[in-house]
């Protein structure tokens, strides 16, 4: 017997006088897509610490981190994405569940606090929720030996929002390009991104400019972690009154 769809279940429930909850509809959609959790996409940029840092070691660190997380949290969604490692900067796209994103951001925060780590600072460009479909089927990293002069001297009249949107558009188009490559040709395509689609690779000068912005528009990994770890306390005006008003009725 065929499985009843979420819409049919909703119609049946409505006819009985009780509709399904939003949670029930989301869970049914996840089962239909063979997913365990909602998949989110996070894009962040980082500045590599020091001038003699082994960039390959950075990629290997994240390769081991993603594998360890997937082994430790095998019931969660797998991690997919792409890390572009430039000479001085990193652009990282991650697609996974929220618990995995938290672990990756927590690792990044710890590295920022460690003067001997790979990373000196990072900024989050966007967090997209319930993405479908994924842009990437697995996680990879690539070293880009692109020399770009005048990175620190870059200046523009464009706002941080516009620069961020343009950079994210590049990454989305890059993901679409990679997703259309045949599996047999995927490695060659990934190794020759600079030759085949240089216009889809973010400029290092813009990445550096966004990392150095002081407007407080972009979140840091610490901001991200604080949203999970710190309680959300709100003081109402009535809380500032003494003596405390007595409420005789629920909606007084």
C-alpha cells in the first residue's frame, strides 16, 4: 500500500476537525526527502595566521574534523561543501545540520583564541536555513596559488551588504558549476577552477576588506556560539516597577 503523503494526511486531519502541526509537516517532508534533519548552509571567511603557515595542513585539519564529526554524530546529516584556501585567506562553504555547524564554529572560535593556530580572525557571511538541494555532495578543499597585488590597499564605495551579496552570488554559481560536472571529471574540474572559471572565484582583496570591516555587520564565530550558549534575557517595563504589580487575572 502506498504511503500517504503529507498533504493527504493534512486533508484527512482537517476533515476530522484537527489539522497537523507544523512540526509534523516538516518531519514528513524530511522523511520524503530521506533526510534526518534540516540542512543549513553556512559561508564564512578567515584570515590565515602568519606568513609561513602550511596551507595543506589547514585543509587536512578540516578534512579530519569533518570525518571525526560524521563518525561521532553518525545519526546527523553528513557534511558537504568546499573550502578555498588562498595564500592569505580562506573562503569556506559548509552544508550540514545545525548541530554540526555549531561544532565547526566552536572549533573555529578556539583556533582564533590560540595564537599558534592556523586562523587569526573570521567573519560569517550568511547562514541559509533548510537548503534544498545541496550544492555539494561531499566536502573538499582546494589550494589556490593566486597572487593578487594590493590586497590591503583595496578600497571601495560599495557597502558591506552589496559586497557580501556579490561574493555569495559567485559562490552559488561556483557550486552550480561543480554540481554539473560528471563524476569522472570532477577532480580535474576542481583542480582547474582558476583556469576554467576564474570569474567565479572570490577576489582576495574583497575577502580581506570584509574581514577588516569595523561596522559590526558580519557575525564572528564567537557571536554565533554566544547565541547558543548565553541565555536570552528580556527585561519588561513591569519588571522595573516596585512593588511588583499583582495580577489577579491571567490577562490583566
